[in-house]
């Protein structure tokens, strides 16, 4: 137990920060040692400083950690960032420069040419860009990002299709949960008996992030665009947690329905092979029931770390269509960062945590 | 006032039946004289027999009408049917045979080769099929249907595009309100903090009805298929009234964004030209605000008789995309039938109400 | 039409301000001439400056009014204030001093010893305090307040009981709608699949305001406390509009259930006698159906100006109990102020609007 | 493992039945061996026969159990009944006569003079009535009931007050979740943007059950009424799980606020002393935060087995008031029955499971 890797959480009192704290509670490899919040509340124990809004209360291990101010010097080799995009850009870069392995949820660096944007089952190989990142930026630490909550689950569903049949285009309408907008986030007058058919910036992110994640990486050319057309319409619906997405895809090669189903069912990646602590046994679950997946019933499958697919059937226009669902603040945010960290630790991509690896990551 | 045309409502105590009764209250051309309900409640005054579930209470004019049993002989020349599909088929045909002009919401006869499926701004010309209907079936009355609630609003948005640019394909994801399923309808456990990504039969109806409505009719060949590919995914969301639809379209000819907007804005049809009592001034309203239309704010525009479109923008896969919203039990059901009746009265398609026309329809 | 009294609305772009603008549209006595908003948006036409959030869009008559900055000099004799309490205190007093008849929704002056807190069916006589107000404050205008949204509807239900049987105590649990908190107001994460059992300051207001409103006023002693014990628990529930209240009362004298029902049913006051434009025909509607009133079905009765009571029955502890419902932003806020203004105009309590009275108020 | 006591669930495919199956999964003392459902689905494996509607899917241990028809002969010594009241009366009695220890959620036998209505922390002593029950009815088995979901949580909050100060009266308004009505249960049109201020029979049950549970039992006189006045108003709100109750109490003896708080905090009973597997560590949790408890945040405390109290403060009419929250299908239904069974096993009240006790209940 002494050998767990010390980790910290930036913006630990916010909605995603609380999810980090919750998911790190009792983590077998990582030990939460530092929680950073706003200047104003700094100094108080986390359990008092936070307005905890997840079921179950503040985990015992976090309750007494002092909330650190943003400018405090941190010592944890791994930092999870729930910072808002406005401050994430500069802060995360400074911390990576200072030697920390930073795992970020913010959009700020996602599209940078030397920052990997990773979904570990999908593009683990993009971690190779970290070498170039350290070299060119002169950082002793590193910066890895995970995609937007809607994109992550789409990636988990599209990757098996891309691998098996090639992928030309994906047309998506999302029905997103309110927790994705944080707290206070979406006003209740917008969500009772209502749908808001717009989420600022989300549609663009789904398109650009998808093309980076499903694209390649090599030392010479860096990240290459996947050349997949993505058309997204993003809506907000009266659901607490769990983004639903209605997806139509045009595959590059003809495929039978049962081949498509088989590709989704068989999907697996490095997190499963490595048996990472936060890895879902099955990253993609394909349901047969005609009226599933549903947020209230399916978002917590595999502890919120899976993408649940249903209603797979032909699309008379693009070829195939299906509905997917994924937990937006677990696999879609905090859980995604933690899984990224687990994978990079296991694959020894993080010099910063070097010596501890052999002890903990097994 | 004496000269208003007597009308009746079948299944008048159900959800759509109540909407008929509400919309017919104070109607300038039609006078509600007969309300038909279940055997069990027949004989009681409508105001007592109905469990009224619309805001505002039972209209005074309907309160004291005796609820008639299903087998009672009716005298109103026009009958509006809110019958469920299981019984609508036979009952509506019998009433048309008996001389009534029947306007039906049920799916039973919609696809029949001699039954017009009408959205008056879109395919008023299909009413010509009534002649053949009377001749071939030997009916003295007639039967006209209106489409499913999701299809109607899609038609109002697609027709101007078909007219201006030709239309190849429409890919739609709906976010439908619960009132579309009647009462008791959808259980609250399915709708609190949840989305149900499936509505039985709805996706097929959107495809087949669209092709009939946007197709042609001529005496020789009857109804001809519009040859438009429609791919629908229908979901139920926690909204009382107002279906939202996320739509991508492939046009037959190239078009600029402002041409598409202009086509939607300029759209109008016979109900507007004839100044029908229930006609919206503008059947399609195009909004510029980035986050509209929204059910809670926009479903009642034009007294629930318009289709409200927003977020018109290019779709990188199919060409253009937008979001539409329409009231599902007004323009999507009872109001649609009433507007059909108004148009057929004004166009003198209904011998059954013959002599009264000149007096009332002005 | 020229003879309508010019009126203005303070904080006209907020939630309650919009309701004022909506209710004043087409008002027979009052003509909306001035809309005041934040410095930042001032100068733009109201229709552009406002983010309108009520069904139906900005009324035509208000669309082109220029939004005035808070420090602009106003000319309307009557001003309706939707100002937040933080600024209402000073601003409203200054405007009353400057000669305007101010009708305020804010809590700032409600409990002041020379400011009437009026529900016109309940304590119209309190308007007599205006004389003293003008004299002591040296104001040429006046300031009249209406109670908190939860209190108003409670007053309409309690007053007939107080009149008929005397009233010792009222124990209330409210289930309040989110529109009462304005926009953005209550976060959706607090309201989806949830109840918040606390509304800051609300419970105290219900107690103190009730005792002032149901108390007396005379020249010598000013307002006298009604001496009624009020115990309130205020909760927020996932409802857009319409506060529900579960009420138990201890009457001063014994009463039969049908006497209590009769007292509620017979209730009426000066607004009904004077036929004020915004007055409900029946200020209290008593329903017999066992499961009513319900917000979705009953909040709009009498155009949102009535209090709807149901479930009247004995309470084994306090004597009688019932459930009431009222629209919180119409009769509970903007409509209440407007009705107050109508009554004071009709009763000639407002010298500021003097000469115009004979012309308009008939 | 072999030594666990075989148990069965009646009406195992319904809402409460599913909760039983879920809570019994991996139970240390009980092993689910028999699941009984409707004639129509009998014979199929439970995993196929059930339309599972709880998060997480059908537990592995239940998936392959054959669904038994209602008339099948059962062998499990303990049976948990989720039968609806219409059939529970006769069926449960027959099974108790046949030697089973039946634990019932139905209201049918709750008020019978020889049937204990037990909340184990509150009135464990009522189990003594089983001897008389067996003797007078000639049963070899037994029948124990648990109260209605709203009553159970009220009991857990009132018992410490009764013990410490005596209790004269409790006035309650409930805000109940929809899962209490089963599936399909409450229509979504009743619960979106709405409150239903009525739940048939619930208010009476809260009064009569409270008086039995908080009353005494002795061999000579049987159950004696607690003589406490209970006045309940029961409403349904748009919440999936978790009943909220606003409670005012009149104590028999004067008490300081901190004494009342201390009594609630110190409360404990036989389940805690015996360390029963389903017992909450703390049956009553008193929160200090002004805006708690909230269903979405607090219903799952102590795995849904606790009553969470907040907002404890003086009531100017009755003395003290507070808000409580409890999970209605866990501690309020299935979990309550299981805890009852655990206690009776541990206290050796069940001859039917006699010999196995020593092995399992430790």
C-alpha cells in the first residue's frame, strides 16, 4: 500500500473533480494525496471545502486532505486536471514543464500537434508522441488529454467498425445529460419539460477530435487525420447522467449485419489485455433488446466505463445505424483520464513515476 | 351560427379525442354535436364521462353532450376519428360507407391505395383520390387520413426543399414527447431521468408515409412513391408536448444556405391561401437563435399549428441539416384532421356536407 | 386608447419582468411605455435586448420600446418593479419620492410600517396606509408591495376561513416550482429526479407576511399583527410553474366540513366587485376530484389569477386540511402587482394618475 | 455456502420482486432458490422471463432459476412476498399454514390482530405475537409483515422521539417517488412538470400502521394502540426513488433542540446490536446542511437502509419539525422484509428454519 503512486487532482471541488476524488478512492495503484481548488477555500480540509454533490458522500481518504491553492507547489508525480478550459491551457503546460505527468479533461491542448488525445482501447499508440512532446517542449513531465465526453463513447463504438470494415462517415445526434455541463450548469427552466437543441462548441469537437483519434501517428509526420466525415447535432435532454447518441455510419467496405455485430462484440484493447484496474471487461456491450440502451438502466454497466450499444440495424441512407449510451462523467471524463494514466504507467511511458512502477503496477 | 356543420368525434374521451373536443370549441365552421366513447361510459354527459387531462377544463359546449356508445347511429356529416388502430380500420370504413366524411388519425388506412394521406400545405391534390375511393368502394361518404405526428412536421419542413431543389434523402432522429403515446401511455419510470430509444412502428411509418405524401397522384396510376430515402431513429424523451427532430437532408440540386432558408421562410399552401380557420399564418417558422426551437418555448407558436425550424446549417455528409419542432397532439394529430376537414370543405370535396358549404365556409 | 395610463416596468428583461411585459400586453387600462433594464443592454430595442423565455414570443407592443438604463428619468405615473431585493430598497423609494406610484414584487419594503402589503381580495383596506406613507416620507408618489408567491395563494385560501371562523394557526408544506427562483435560478442537477427541501428565507416570509396581511390597519396604530401561528416548510420540486401547498389549519371556532367548503366557494372581494380587468371571476376555486389540484392541469385556471384548492378534509391534529395550488409568476408575482395597481386606480388611491382615472378606469 | 437458508420470492418479476432478487444476490445467510411469477411466463428461466428494470442487470445467481407458477409447491423455508394485496391475503396465509416463514410487503395482513407489523429497530418485541399466531391459526409456518414504504421511514424517525420524550402527534406531508407505485405505475403525463397530491389509501395506512407499530404487545391484550394522532397528506412527485417527508411533531414532554438531535443520532436497535447483514450501521442519519436530505444525493446512504433526517428545527405550532428521506423500495420494501427475516432468524423465532440457524446466522 505504501507503494501506490501519489496523485493529485486539479479543480478538485468541481463536478468532474469530485468524480476524480470518488474514483480514486481505494484505487489500487494511485493514492490521492493532493487536492487543489480555488484560492478562496484553500487551507480548509477537502471534506469541508467541497460542496459534495455525488451520491455517497466524500470518501474517507479525501475528507481530511487540505485543499491547496492553485499556486501551491505540488509534489505528486501524476496530476489529474478537471480545470476549465480558460485556465487549463497555461496551468497544465506549466505543471508538465515542472515534471508532472498531467492527465487533462480540458479541451485546451487536445488538438495540439504534440499532445496525444487518447482513448486507450482505440489509439494507445498515440502515446508515442510524448517523446516528441518532451523533446520539443523541453518538459520533464508530460501532458495527455482525453476527448470530450460525447466523443469518447463514439470512438469506442466506431473503432471496431473502422478496424473491420474501414469507416467513411458518421452522422450523429446526441441526447446529452446535464452533468456534462457541471454545476450549476444547465438551468432547470431549460430542462423541465424541455430539450435544448444546442451545446456550444460540442459539434465541432466531435468532428475534429474523432479525426485525430481515429487517425494515425508516426514519428515523422506526427498525427494524421483519419479522413472521416463527422456530422454532429448535439442536444441536451432532462437526464442527470449518461449521453445517448443516435449514430449512422457509412463503412468503407460492404459488411453483413452480423459481421458488424460481431466486430462490436469482439472489441477489446490494451486496457483489457493489461488488466488495468479501471478497464471495463468489455469496452463495448451490444444489447439485443429493442428498447435499449437507456440512461437510467444502462449507464452504470461496467462501473460506468463501457459504451453500451443497441438497436443495431441497416440505415437505408448510410448503411448501418445504432444507438449508443455512455456515462459522461465516468468513462466520459474522470474515468477516462484515470484509465489513460493507468495505461501509461503500465506501458512505462511516464519517466516521472518510473521507479515505482515495478512495485505498484501489477 | 345555425349554419355551422355538425361534427362528431370518435373515441372522444381519450387523449387525442380530448384535443379534438378542445380545438372544436368555438370553431367557426364546425359545431360539435356528437361525442362517441366506450360502451361502459355511454349515456353520461361528456363532462362527467371524461377524465379530462388538458389544461383549462372541459369546454362548456361539450360538457352536456351525451356520450354515445360505439354502435349508436350518428348523424353528423363530418366525423373526426381518434380511434386506436385496432378498431379504426373496420369502424371508419363502415362510417364512410354510411355517408360520413371521416377524418382519421389512425394508421389503419393511411397506406391504402385509394385513401388520401394529407397534409394540406403539402399534398392537397391527393384529395382527388376521393372520387376513385367513392367509386371503387361504393361509399357515399369518404375517408381521409393524416399522417403520424412525427411525419407531419417533417413533411412541412421537407416539402419546400423538395419543391425548390428536389429531395433525395432525409435522415432523422426524433426526440418525441410522451403525449404522443396517449394516457396512461409511457410509464413515469421510463421517463424520469431517462430516454427510451425506441417507439414501436414509428420509424417505418415515417419512411412509408413520407414517400406517399411527397409522391404524386394521378387518376391513372394512383399514388406514386416519391422515391426519397428516409432513415429514422425514434426516441422518447421526458417532454409533455412537442416532438423535436434532428434532420439531415440530401437535396437533388445544389443550393446555397440562404436559398434553403428562403425556401423554408416562403413556404405556404392552400390553407394559407384559403384562409382556413385553423391554418397557421406561417406553416414553417425559421428561427435564427442558435439554441432554438425548444419544446417548452416554441411548441405553441401559431396555436400549435406550425412547424418551427432552427439550426439550419450545412451537413458535411448529406448537405444540410436542421432541427425542427412541432406540437404533436395539435398540428401532429387533432389539429391536422380538422385542417384537412376545413380544406376539403372549402374545396368542395365533400358531397356529404354539400348544401351547407356556401353558408359556412367563408 | 390614448387615455390608457402610461406604465413602466423595472428589471423588465428578467423572469418576472418578462411576465409583467406579457400581462400588460393589450391591457385595457395600462399602456406599457417604459422598460428599464441593465446598463449594459440599455439603448437596444426591448425585443433584441431581452432573452425572452416565455411561450409565445415578445409582445408586438413591447418589441420596439428602447430599453432604458437604470438611472434614466422615467415619466410613467405607474411603475411595476421586478427589481431584485438588493437594489429594490433604495431604487423603489427614490422613484416613489419622485412622484411615481410604484408597485413592487421585492421583499425589501414589505414589512415596513408604512408600506401596504396587499392582496386585494384580502386586505384592500391596508391601502389607507398610503396617506401616512406620503405624509411621513414626504413622497409625492407611493409604494405598494405584494407578498411572496407562496404567501399570496395561502392568503387567498386562509382569508375566507379567517372571516368565517377565525384562524389560530396554519401549518404548511410547500412544493414550489422553479420559475419562482428566476433564470438561471435552480440548477437542473438539483431538479432532475430530485427535491430540494429548503428555500432560503421563504419560510420566515410566509410567517411574517401572513401576520401583516391578515392583520388590521388603522390610522392610530398602523398595521397590527394577526396573531396567527404559521409554520412553513418550503421545498422545491421539478415543476416549471405552479406552487402546491399542503395546509393544515386550526380555526378559532368549530365548523362543519361543508361550512368550510362553502366559505371557500363563496369568497370574493373588491377586485370581483369592481370588475378589475385582471381579477379572476372566482379568486378561490374548490375542486372535488380527489387527486386535484395539479400544476400541469390547474395552474392556468382564471388565466393564472386564481388559487385552486382541493382535498379539503378533516385533519385529526389541527382540524382541517387541504391542498392548494397557484401560479407563482402570474397571481404570485407580476399579476399580483398589476391587480394591486388596478385596484388602487379604481379606488382613487393614486393622486399621481389622478386626472386620467375617469377616462380609463371603467 | 451450502448452509445458507434457501429462500423464495413471490411475484419475483415485478418491481419489488426484482428488488428482492437484487438484494438477495450474494446474501450471506439466504440463498435464493425459488422465484415465483405469473402462470403465463412460468417455466422460462428467470433471466428471460423478467423484464428487468433495475440498474445492473439480472444477478448471475438468479438468471437460470426456472420461474415457477403460482400454484407450484415450494420448498424454501423462508418466502419473501411481493404479491399485490388482491392476491396476497389468501396466498400468504396458505403458505404460512403449509409451514413457510412468510415475510410480506402487502397490506393485506398488516393490521390483523395476530400478525406482527415489524420495523426491527422499532418494535422487535412484536415478534412475540408469532407464538399466538401459530397457536390460534394452527399454522406450522408464520407470517410477518412490514409497513408501507412511507410509514417505515417515519417510524425510524419517530421511535427515538417516542422513547426519549413521548409522542402525542405527528403531522406529515409526503413527497413520494414513482417507484413506490410499481411498473408501469404512474403515467409520465402525471409526473412531467407536475405533482399529484393524492395516493389512494396511503394516508390512512400511515395513521393506522403507526399506531400499531409504536404501540405495545403483550400476550394478554395483544397489540395495543399507541394513541398517537397522525395526520398525513401524501403526494407523488417526479422522483424515481426516495420518499421525502415533511414532519411536525408534538412531544409529550418538553425537550431542547439539542436533546432531540441527540436522540435521533443515538438511535439504534436489535439489528445493529445483532450485526444483521442488511442492517444499516446507523438507522437514522441526522444531517446539518440546511438543504438536505435530497433524494438524488442521499437515498442510497447505508445501501438504502437508513432514514436520513435534516432541517431539524422548532415548529411554532407543534413543537419540532424536520424533513426525512428514505429509499422506498429498499428500506421501504424489499430490504425491510429481508431485515425482518434476518432478525427473526437471529432471534430464533422461526422453527421452520430451525436446525440451520447455528450454521448460518453468525
